[in-house]
């Protein structure tokens, strides 16, 4: 599964929490895909797997 598919399955709230935990700057109007590309892939996969 690629990052785009995983971003669609994840919620914005969960993505923002992971980004905040890693001190990732999101910018002004982040999309789910932009956040998903910046966070570690392992955590994104774990997030989608638990849903």
C-alpha cells in the first residue's frame, strides 16, 4: 500500500497527532497527503493497520 492510499484511510486528527509528536512543521494549510508524506512510514502503516 502506498502513502496516498494510507493517507486516505487515516484521519486528519491522527495524522496531526503523529506530526506533533515528531515536531514536524505542517505549514499553513496541510492536507492529509502532505502530512502523511512527512511522518515516518512505519507509524503511518501502524495507524492504518489499527483502523
